[in-house]
C-alpha cells in the first residue's frame, strides 16, 4: 500500500499523469477549475477523486493535503500565483524553484547561457534587435500574441508598448526535446521529441502576412540519430546548470525548445522545467522510452515510477526539492 | 462461436477493420473490386475469405449474405449507389441513414447547424461568397478538384459552372477528431486526432498559385488537452442532433472535421458519419484509446468489440440501425 | 545459443538495430567513431560490447570478426570506402552490392527505370533541364547543399561547377515507403511510411528564397489505403529488377522515395538499398508491421528475426548475399 497519492490540475497533461500514476499503483486526485472541465476527466475515468476548485485555481493551495504529491505542469505556471505556490506547504514533484526561472525571462536566459547552450540574441530594446525577430509579450499564454517581424519599420508599426522580449528569429526547424532526470536511477533519459502545431502559422494556405503562434497541439517527430549526441550533452549541461544556479538537483522532466538550422547547429530559445504537453503524444510510449524500458512507459508513468521508487526508499524529499 | 462474421470493401480502412474483427474473434470476409486489389489484402493475410466483385462495387449488394455484418467506410459512400445500398436487406453496422446526410451537402449543413456547431458560411451563389473561399464540387473524391480563391475576379475565372458549394475558408489549422459512440457501454469516446496530408497543398515548395487538395494520407497529432472540453461537448451535441434529425441513435464512429483559428475558436466544416481513414494511423492504439482501454485498441477493433458485445447480448439490431 | 552476434556502426538507426537484435536473442557489438558518440549508446544501454574506432570508420574493416553479422545503414554508405567495404571478408546482412547501385547516380537511375518506376527527368547538363528543378551535388550528405531552381537564369547563377545531377522537381508531396523483403518467409512486407523533416525547407516561416534540405529527422504518416496497391506492385518490381540487374536476390529492407502529385501519380526519385532512418519512428511498431505480426516489430527486430530464422536453418549465406 503506497503512502502517497498523486494529484494534479485538470489540464495540459493531466490525463497522462493520472493514468501513469494508476499504472504504478497510486490512488489519484484531480483538481478541476470547473464542473465542465471535470466532465472530460470523468469521460476518461481518469481520477479516483476530483475536487472542483469553486473559487478558482488558487484554491488548490488550500484544499491539497500533505499525503498528495502534486505533479506540476504548464497550467500551474500559467494560472497559479507563483510565489505563493512555491512557498506553500505542498509536496510538489520535481525542482519546484525551477518554475520561477522558467517564468522569469531574465532568469531563463541566464540559466540557458550558464548551461553553455547556443541561445538566440535577445533584447527588450527595439533599437538593438537582430532581424528577423520574434516578439514575445510577457504573460502571453500558449504563444498567443507572439509575432514576427522582418525589419525595423515593420517592428515599430507592430509594437504596442507592452513589455516584451524580442528574440532573433533563427531560420530553421523547431524541435522540442523532453528529458527525464531520474534521481532514483541516477541517469538522464531522452524521452521524446515533438513539434508544436500552431494556428495560424501551420495553416496550409496563408491569406495574411502576420501568422500567429497559438498552440493547438503537438506533432510527433524523431531526430536524426547522430544529433542525439549533442542533445544528450545539452541535457547534461542543463542539469549541471540547474544545480549550479538554482542550488538544488534537477529532478524529473524538462524540455529544451530548439531550432536546428541548415548547418545542423542547434539553437535553444526556451526551456520548460517540468512536464510539457508534447509528452501527450507518447502514450503509451515513445520510440526512445521503449528503447529504455522495453515496455509501455510514458511521461506520466515515468514520473509515478520515480515517486514509487523514492517512496519505497523513504526518499520522497529527494524528488520534491 | 460467434454467430456473425464481419465484412467490408477492400479499400479505405479495411486492413484495420479486418484485423480488429479477427482480434475480437470474428471470421472475416472481404469484397474486392479487382484481383489486383485483392493482392494487397492477401499480402497482409487480412481476410478469411475474399470475393472479387467481377461486375463492380454494385455487386456487393447481391453477394453479401445475412450472416455478415458490413462495416461501411468512405468507399461505400463514394462508390456504391447510395439509395440502393441503404434500402438493401444487409446488416450494416452503425447509423446507416447518416451516410445519406453525409453525402448530401444541404442535409450535412443542416445537421451540423442543428448540433450547434460553428460552421463556416456556405453558399452555392458566387455573388454571396465570403472570401477567401474554398470551392467544393459535388462528387469530388478525396479532395480532388477543390480549389481556393481570394477574391471575386479570381473566383469567376476559375468556376466551371459545375454544381459546387462555396465555403468561407477559415484561416487556421485543420484537426480531424474521430469519436466512437458506444451503445453497449453507453458512452462517447474521443478516439484520435489527425491531419490530412494533401497533394499539392502540403508540398514543401510551391511553384504554382493553385495548390490542390488531393488526399494522399494522414498525419498524427494530439490536441492541447484543454481543447478536449469543447470537442467532447461538440461530439455530444452531434450525437443528440443525429437522434433529433435522423431519428435514430448515433452508433459507432464519426468524425468532425474542424479548423482551429488563432483565437482557439473551433469551426466545423464537414463531418463523416462512419469510420475515417485517419484511424489507420492509430493501429494498434492512439494515445486516447490507450487511456480508455489500457491496451491495444484501434478503431477496427473497437467496432468489432461493439459488435461482439451486442451479439453476446442478442442486441445486433441496436448497433445496425 | 545463437552462433552469430549482430553489429553495426554507432549512428543512423543503430539504436533500433541493436535493440531488435537483443529482442531476438542476439549478443550485440557496436562500432563507434568516437568516445563521445559511444556515450549516447551507453546511455541507452544499447550494446553488449563497444569498440571505438580510434583511426576512423575505416577501422571497422579490420576489427570486425567473422562471427559478427554487420547490419549496414546510411552511415556505411556515407563514411566507408565503398569498394573496400564491399570486397572485405565481412558478413554483411542484405544485398551488399546494391549499396554500390545506391551510391552511383547512373546505376541508381538505371535500376529504377529497369523496375518500371516513374522517374523524374534527370540530367547533368544545365541546357537540358526541365524546370522547376532540384540540384543534387554528388557526395552531398543528408540533403545538405541541395537547392531548387525555377528557371535557367536562376540555375546558372547558382551552379558552382561541381559535379551535380539536376532532377525535374515534381510538384507534390513526398512519401518514403520502406519495405522488407524476407527470404526466409518468401514475402515482401510494406513496413512503414514517413516524411523527412528538413531544415530549412520545413521552417514555419521563410525569410529567404533558397530553402535548404538538411535532414534533421523524420515525421510519421500513413498512406491512403487504396495507394498500397501501386506501392506493393512497385516494391515487387524493384525486387525483380535487383535480381535482374544486380544478379542477386533483394534481401532485407529497402526504401522507395517518392512524390505523389495531385493526380495521385507516384514518381520515384531515389531509393535506398538498406535500412533507412525513417524506421526509427516505428519503434516498437508501425501500423503496418503490427498488421503483419500482431505484436512489437520494428525494422531492427525484423532484421534480427530474419537472421535468426536463417541461422536456425543454416542459411546465413542466403541473407548475406
């Protein structure tokens, strides 16, 4: 009988997290923002118990007990008051403080550079922009409101004055690589690779010159095998940088968001310090996770496996850091 | 020993249908339009028995016995005389009459609107077109002959005078969502999501301004999890509309063919009232089907499971409506 | 206890090859060009033994013993001295001599034409080019350096004088179809279909008019089922042409690289006479391989299964031709 149960918010990658928890023998609890949202998870019979957060996401901080290990995902970062969440007396799987570094544009750049990753030039000053560029407003969710610009005149006509970071737009193809850092098995796993499917930039036909980047889903892809060498090194460097800068070990899933140019140079333009939605593609396995485990293993199950092994060794404090 | 066998036409999604039937313990029969086509299915050892329809598809109506449950797919809609097929004394899985609504442009629009879906403006009169538009000739198969137009002058130069429906072309990305309505388990399952791969609009480089929409295959994708809430509601509304308008229950697979715009608004521009070819991607499972069943479950197998459960309960009439 | 072990070079599709060999009960050996590369395969615990080729790929010819069956892949073709490799007293799985036909542009065209495939017009003389065209320099690796051109003036301004073949660029979508010719079971299997993911031609936005074709990975897709009829015939014709022109049986995996135009005509512009990287997508199975085997079966495992069956029948000479 496992001591803890596993819980998460009803969004983003919760279906895989809950199914993975069950597959590893855990009881599950879901925190849903609305009754309507709860219906989706009921349809999949996803959780043993569901609590509807009648007063909004914030309620999570008050209704979650200390026998629940929370698995944070993108909606935690987008919808919870971050400081309060990080200070709350909750058991949160993974490297809790890394969520702050992910959310703060300056800390984010600092960490990627410290890891020795090739990062596109980035500025907040329109006069110092390298073109083409992509403009990312703070607080933009799911890519909505991002836009690209080819030259200064165009950029000036589009900027609204809201705080934004302006990144050099590297010509190439995007690849999102998800890793899992296991403390229990002391290794770094390359878990899967995907591409985002975005409206309207992925439309088959374009009738306007300002495509948008609203994420509607994810597409599977697999890397040229010779590129794994550099991606493995990048993941290891990131793990080391987290220890160095954040001061605690990297635990669990993270994602490096990259562009590969035509010379096969890899540029990292973002990271996520927790499970990403691209892992939803790989239920019940990715090619890579199958190679490691030889059976069904998706990210939600991988997380639960780590929790179970920590629990059996009375080392929960090692994976909720 | 199961009372019925399962049969279908040698095209579209027959490999998955037959393999699924076998996996659920059924004997299978294949109706092939030619000897050459039969060879594909023999290569996969797909059927227990194959009948070549020497006089064309139409022969199916005469050679299929009443111990066979036919699983209709896109080729039934494209190649059989619809009225005759629907009146024939055959056991046809699913909501037989819905194939008529799918095939008739006016009935199709009526049903989608009755379901409360957001439908693009549509007209047959060139003067009332909302641009950009897509022109769909009646009887066009697999997207061949469809074209887009940005303005009135361009449209008039391209129209041939054949009967066509002209739809407002919504800017965004397409997502095809397949559902399974189970009578035996009284639930609606979200079974998988895909994108069509079309020549030439999906070509990497374009050398002409009039790309075509001939379907050559399907690409897998997975939805942003928060969008499932609306897609589940849309599926439920569709099921209710079928009961209301067609007058019988929705049974088995159907597909809503949608465009998601940059504001995450979902527009439904077509439906299919039977298995779609996008399900071929998800043999032996989709992420969603795995979440429901925790094992191999593709659409062909799901259909056979429904038939088996109905057969065991002597309720075949409930699933061939 | 199996008599042979299975070995390959540390690149391209080695992870799947080694995992497949293990799944069929073989011991495995990996030949790695560097220590750094070895780390990737160690990370996946991929091989029982690894030899680092301190003096470069060429060393493989000297360190590989005769109890090892080598599985050739794309890196063998790119990095080994071909003549020496083909003459070496090594046990090489598949149709060894076909690697020469794959590497020589003239032999390659000859074989495809002999197989009766529809091949794009091809020339080395800029005056006889059919536009639009794609220029492929000899020895280009992974598509790097390929470019397209719309007209003569543009072409002349881009040609560098290096030896190149100039192919008519067919407007349509690409589909890479992988087959497995089994000698032991005397059949041809359609194993999977994929699309290449290329930088920068697959970039979401283009800021320059000369996109490049550097392969960074592969994307899954599935064919419209009615197209399998022609693809099966094409594969069979290719197998016959190999026997006729190369003078030995086609053994194991090969790939036809095709473009489907808007009239569903299939054009074949390249072939590979061995495992391709697109098979990496389909670990542990593709929809097609699952239909044949009803369980986990990826290309690396399929190869090992063929080797095992040959070994058990003392017919290794039948599959290393």
